[in-house]
């Protein structure tokens, strides 16, 4: 797709490399620290849903602790990495949890086609009970592999413990529930207090919820960022000395004015040949009727929306490597035609999703810088850990 940023480097500069590198940093065999993290006995990965790098730097005045880390205080380092493609929670959290690109882990959108039943299914809170998460995503998770060697914990809301997402891509850790962000930081620091190696995953979604409802330019988003900043401060103050704290995110966000939220279902001619829609409002996936011509549908949608979106077919997307290598079982879950917003617009199939999603201000899913660029802040609690080196595996040898 002309003008679209290149694919993520899933092994070395994307969210998929974070937990695999963390596992290597604590000495778990079979993993490679491609991010060059400091070696440590404890690593805490703080995943802040929706905290894009561009939004964080623009609003860092509301986050003095994070601003100081971005400036390199306390020995912190910051780099910009990519979300998974699409830039959505399901794809990125599954990439984090498995270390795999979406073409392999199979969570290729917020909602996608289940080709076996020819219905659209949700990959987050509305997981279809007829789908076995372990069959949908059969690869071992990083959590499962690491837990055979070191304690691994997840700190998150209790409602996520048995969710489809957790069972598909984040399974294998000891789940430690926490109902609030303040409680979560307490649970995390207490879990890491005992001596010995430990990997911990801490998840917070309040910032994402504020962005969706009110927008990233809202006071509500700023307040949520202030709460995240307070959590980071508590972690730095309470984590055992030498613990490596990694702060990252699954995607950024773009505000979309109401006038630019487009109901594609209102145009029967545009929807001709489209059997199902899925994906995100900023990366709509079209599944076509058997008699439809993908080239004709692509051309039709490109003629209508080419000035504000990248429009491509499935084969071209696969060849671009944005999804990484694609397993045969995953292939039919991907839309025949994909519409990725490049301007602040969003596409809805109101006939399928109703009016509720169209009230959301903040959106993501496409591949603009504001959506795909996420921070990776590395800081050592107390300032003591040995420097890592990119390309070393968990036994200290360089990658071949």
C-alpha cells in the first residue's frame, strides 16, 4: 500500500519482543533478548493500554514521573517500538503473550471471521463460548514456557482471569487479581518482594477507556494519564532494588470527529458483494461473497475512500509482511479486502454493530504513526542491574 509505513520488526522492535526479551533477561532458557535489556532476577512489564508514544510525549506535562523517565532520569532509556498490525489490543496483547506476529497467533483484529462457522467473532470481551481459545491460538505462550523455569505472575482485574484473551494468548501465569490501579501496584510489588527470579505482567486499561469515550485530547484522558503516572511512581518507590521495570503499550489512538464517522452500511452499492465486515473502525476488514471479485471491490472502495484510507486486498497485505508469516489456519480469518484509515476518519457497519461504537471519540487499528508507535521505557528500580546486550540469548551467547 503506497504511503503505508513498513511492517513491524516483530523480532527486534515491536511489542512481540518485549516479554520474550524479559524472559531472556531473567535467564529463562530458549529465549533471546533482542531488545538488549539489563540482566536482572526480576522483571515487571507494565502494559498501559492505549498509551501511544505520540500522545504520551505530547501530554507529558500531566505525567511528571514518566516525563522524567523520557528525559533519561534514574538511568532510564526510551525507545519507540511498534504495536502489532492491526494496531489493536487483541493483536498486540496476543503478540506480547506469545512472542509471535498476528499471522501466527491468529488474533488478527478486534473481531474477525470464524471461517468454520462463517460468523464474525470477537477477540476481546465478547469471546464466543463456542470457540476454544487454546485451539484458536494453539502455540505455547511465553508465560507457559517461562513458568517451567521461574515464577510468572499476571496482575490485572479479576474479570480477565478466565477471559478468552487470557486463555488464548496470556495463559500460563499465576493470576493475581486487583480491582484498582492502586491495588494493582501493591499486589505487583508484594509479588516481587521475595528473593529469586520472577516475571510479572501488570495490565491497566483505564487510559484506553478514557480515550475511547472522551478522546485523547480530553481532560478525562489527561486525568487517566496522571493516574498511570502515579502508578509508575509507586512502582519505582516500592519494587525491590534491581528490578527491571518495562513500561510499554499496545497501541496509540486518534480522535475522530462525529462528522467523520462513516456508516458504510448506508450505501448498498458500496456494500455490494460484501458478506461480512469485521476488524476495527480504522481498519475495516471486508469478507466477500463467493461470487464477488476482490479486485473490483478493492477498486470500488479505493475510488470512494482512497483520499482518506489505504485500501488493499488480502494477498497484497500478506506479501507486505505487516502480519508476519501467516499460518494456513489463520489465512481465512483475514478480510478479502482491508480499508485502513490514514486521515482522522472511521468506518462503521452500523447495521452490524449498532449506534454504540459510533459514539466513541478515540479510535485505533490503522497504521498511522499515532496508532502504531508505542513507547518502551526501561528503568531499573534503585539503579542496579547489569547492562544487557541486544542479540544475546538467556545463556549469554550471541544470536547466530
